[in-house]
C-alpha cells in the first residue's frame, strides 16, 4: 500500500472530513477531528441534498466514497465514507498524470533512437540496427497522418547516410522499461481487447494489429488473413472456409505473451471481417515494421528481426559509460537518428480526456524510470508516493497495480483524490493539469451535465470498469469558490445510473452559493459575474509546492530549490536519472539559462558525476 498525503501548507488544513451519510448536517464521527467542517446554513443544505441523491440509488449493496472540499474556504462541504478503500477505475489516471507533470514537466518529450552496433562502410551497416525506445506511445495515427511516419522518418535518415544494407539484425530494444507491460490485476478477459494493449518502451500503432479475414476460394481451406499494419505477429490460423452458413471468427490467446489463435468459419460469399487485437510483443512487432519499411526503402537486412527486453542484453541500457575504451567487450553504439515525440502535455490530454490506458501505462513507467531509476509500475508508484508529504496526519492509502486504473486490485478513496487535487491546485503545473481534464458539456470532453451550471465549468476525470464508476475533479461554485470533489461507487448494478447520480452531484456543486467571507477566495479569483466561470479561470497560485524526492533512490527529481546566492553562480553534480529540464527547475532557472551556461552540452549525454554550471540570478 502506498501512502499519499497533502502538504501541511494546503488550505485544506488536513482535510479531515465529515461523514455526512444520510444526515442533512455534517458530523465528524469516525474522522480525525482537526479539520474544519462547514457549518453555515448553505453548506448544511448542500450536505442534505447530496445525501438525498445518494440514498435515491436504491441499491442494497452499493458502496460510495464521496468528498467535497472548498479549496478557498478550506472546509469540508460533504463527506460520505471519504476514507473507504474502493476501486477507483480510470480515476487512477489522475495520479499518473499529476506525477508526470511534477517530475517531467509539460514540455518533456520522449526520444526514440535509431542506432547501429557497427560502423557504416561502403553502404553497409556492419552490425545490428537497434531501434531503442524510451516509452513514447505516440507512434500511431493519433498524432500523425498515419501510423508509420515516425519510423519512416528514421528509415529515411538511414537512406540519407547512404546505407543500402544492414549486415546484422533489426532489433527492437525495449529494455528501458522493466517488468510486465500489464497490471497483475488485469482480468483474463481483457487480453484480446484493444483497450488492454500491453505497454512497452518501444511501441507502434497503440500496440494493436488489425486482422482482415476473408474466405479462401476452396471450401475447407483456411481463411485468408491480412495483417494491418504490416508486421510480424505469431498467429495460428485455425479458421476454415465454408460454402454457406453463419460467419464466426474469433481471436483468442492463452496469455498476453502467447500466440494469437484465429478460429471459426467464414462463408465463401462473405466480403470479410476485421478483428483488432493487442500484439503479444510490442518491441518485436515494431522491429518487424521497421524491417518492412527498410525493405520498401531498398535497404536489405542480412540478419533476422528480434527484440530485447532484458537490460543486461541491451547494447544501450546495459552500459554504464559510453566511452568504448572504458567498456571492453561491448560493441560500439552509434546514434544514427533520433525522433522526438510531441510534448508531454499533449500526451496527458489523451490520457485524461480519452482515458487511454496504453498511454497511461507508458507514462507511469517513464515517471518511475526518470524519478527512481526503475521503469516499472513499482518505480512509478514509488515516484507518485513521493509527491506528497508522508508525515502529514491526514495520510491516505492508495494502491497502484497499474497506471491506468484498469486493474481491479487498485485501491484509493475519495479523500486521497481530493488531497491530490488540492496538491495540484497549488502546483506550478496547475493550469497544465486542468487542461488535461475533460470539461462538462463539451463534445470532445465530458459530454454530460448539459444545460446546468456545471457546463463549461466542471472539469473532471471519469472512470468505468465492471460495477465501478467514478468522477473526480474541480468545479467552481456559483459564489466563485473552487471546489475539489471525488465520487466513487463500487458494487453497483448499473454504471449508467451511477453516472446520472454523479451528474446530479456535479450540477448541485456548481449551483452552490453562500456569502463569501473576506479572504475566502484565493488571490486573483473573482466571482463568476465578473470573470469566466470555467475552472481554469484565474492565474495559478504563486506559492511553490514542496517536492520531496523518493527516498534512497539516488534519482534527481524536481525539488524545492535550495537557498543560493542570486549573484554568484554555482555548480550542480548530475545524478542518475537527471534531465536538463529537471535540473533547471530544481535550481530555479530556465532551461535556456542552463544551456547558455554550459555551451556544447549534449542533453542526451548527461553522465552521473558530471558537473554543470548553474548561473546566478
């Protein structure tokens, strides 16, 4: 179990909550008594209304964890089992995306490298061609005109270098990440569904392949199967063509790493059918696509296509230094081309607005790798845990079995989400975080709560898996107060009905009104009659948020700058996992200032122990 807590400086003052239950007025039964609980008449009326909404579900065995806090007033407006240990579904992505902004920053870009293990002589790459991934999930038609431009561009760079032949293998190197690409709590029924594609450090086309199945010309013959995009995936075709009858085509597999098995029958007069399924090995599949692109560019491959997942077997991940004379026995690695992804903020928008599971899984592992040195779910979880002060008395427990919320083993509470939302509202990345959240009553956002005061105001992440529904985010009340809320339901017979309850709560929060006491609204915030009612209205708070680093990892993470002279420069010793952006933020300077103070610095060749000049203010 991982503990998440708020910073003591947050206006929530510990976020101790009232268990409103079915009562119109809040009480503090069973909750730490330190937190302020709203006692004004308007808040009591709100608590009664929300309690009534929950009672109206009429389900005998449902479980709800709900909490609403005013981030301006610092008081709890409503709480029903706020600390209950429940399954959050895709609301877990809120933790993943918050950690990504905190450790990586909105402008972070993934790099994918085309490297060679030998020199290029007379048009021949004398060695393997290694495609090395660092977790970029965007090589698909979601960000480009088709799924192939990323690797076509890398192949074109090889053509420009005059390469006509690769003497060795085409290798997909996914060793930047560790462990399985799926959560241990993912159901076996997920393994042929596109929403549950495994993550990898090297990905292509959302790690999905589409099979076009057509009848053969002869009865009893296996159906004709075309793989799109063209690549190599182990497939057993156990289908047959029949003269007539009903078409039944099913794609199955015994496990995520097992071959795909295509079974069933297809009548001879059929125009065909399409089946989209996750690929068993994303790195192997990507390497096969690269080999196919090379062939179309007139570059032959003398070896085979293979994948690397173990860091010890990688010519890149296994290196401790990149000076050939210092590491005997390892082939010299030459960087031939580099592709950089779109900015991280655009990726996070896909995660929270489209609820994309693969993107979330990739980002969590990236956070783990950068912040703790471990590109795994466990590494990402440790980085997320370090976001918030673990010494706070208002500690909440969160269990992350994955980064997407797809696992039934994930656990969180409404309180833990409200704490996270309060933390991010004080973060320098507040506006970026808000920009990732779906907006109510918007076509490409949260298409709910139309014609209510929540429309174009409430921003929140949805969540849905079997018998689970959730909605957590921000809404500005009618009096201008910013509210953070979390609504999670488990053991519900209808997620559709649960979402209608969420909508009623969201709309009621948007209409909440009470007299605004002096100093209640944060600096720069105004009432909706003088400013846009959107949650994003108003400047980000200027107070910097403390950034604890993961304990005992040796990784450099974004942290509160140490006191230093504003007039005299200093030096910084690079640590494992450091990036230039993180170093700049840690020292309170811009990236351009850091680069200007270190002319000739290669941001992709940062070495532990290297000293960088830090300019004065």
